[in-house]
């Protein structure tokens, strides 16, 4: 459940990929071919020449200098995930690059210009936790704005909450930047909550703690039986809790059983419950 950046693991349809490439008029993009060879630093800090392939829209990369910067970034991110990064032996890379024309800042609602989303899949050989050399792959994604890799994830305005049939269009997915802690909150149209967490084994009586920006805390208690799927069920909020969540942004979410998991809420998700309460409780 660990977040690679955060964005995403994105599934792209052929139609979406093609439409994302249309309208690219930057002549410099022609310098980047759809496939070729790049130099990557292995775990020993030595140069390895490996193949890369554009799965979609690589022409949105301005030039080969930016391509090399992107390759270095995704390679470093992959190495950081390994048990033995010194054994990292890169094999090949696949790239999808999407021009972003509809991004807006959460705070100002101002359009974010000149931005692309890079989705990179790295194939490698490295030693696992048992010291055995195995083949592996890692997918990561990040934004490039004004030809520089930029941390935009928490700044982008997300889609407003709404019903899509019987479901709400997006859940609240939180991940720690420091470890494998993760919490997913799935609200239902019936005003109950299903919560998945990296605690794995949870029992009846598990706490869901919603930390507010004003320092207050809202507590719910699960009613489900013991399970090792990390799945907890919580009944609807009280009227007082609903009113509080309509007014105050959230800062953190915790799941507490015999152990606990806490995830901080990114800026662009801080109004999640404000939107949700207004959606579920219109009166």
C-alpha cells in the first residue's frame, strides 16, 4: 500500500494516450525518440547503458537533457525501495508521458501551466531481503513543470466529491512519506465508513481518530469481527460530529487497535470531510 509518489498507479487506455499526445507542437520534442538507449547509474555508482521505450507520448519530453534528468530521478527512486540498493542492476525502462492541460492549484484555483506527468516503469535485477538475486520492477510517477521535476502532488485541486450511482467518486487515500503506513477511508451512501489500513489484523473496537486542524479530535469505534484484511467498519457520525466536520478541515487520520497507524492529510485533501458532510447531509 505504500505510495510511490502519489500520486498514482495509472491505467491508461489507448484512446487516452493518443488524445494526450495530440496538439504537441514543440519542435524540441522531436529530439527525443520513442525508443533508444540511456545511461543509468547502477548500485555501485557506475554507468550502465540500457534500453528505454516510450509506451505513450514521449514526444512531450522537451529534449534529451530533460529525458536524462527523468531517467536519473526514476532510477534513484527505485534504488531507495530496495533492501540492498548496492546490488541494483538496471535492465530497461518504459515511459509514459502525459501533457497536463487541466491542473489547478488547490489554494488559488490558478491554472498550473507547462506541466507533464511522467509514469516510469523500471526493470532491474537486485538482491531481496533474503540476499537472493531476483528480477523486479517498480512503477513510479511524478510531475515535471517548466522542465523541472516538481512536487505538485499535494498542491493540485482534486475533483469535487459527488455521487456516481451508489458510490462516491473518490475515497480518502492516505500514505506516510516515512514508512509503509497507509489508510483508505471509503464512505458509503448509507453514511457508514469502510476503512482499510496497513495494520492488517484488526478487531472489534478499533478506533478511527480524525484529527482536526483546530486541535480537536473525532472518534469512531468499529463494530466488525476480527480479521487480518485490515478492514474495519464504522457506523455513521453523530449530529455534533457532522456539524464539526462541515466547518473544520482535517489534519490527520489514525487507526488504533493493539497497534496504531497515523497518516497526515495532504493540503489538497484537508477539505475532504467538509465536502463529504455537505454531500451526505444536505439539510
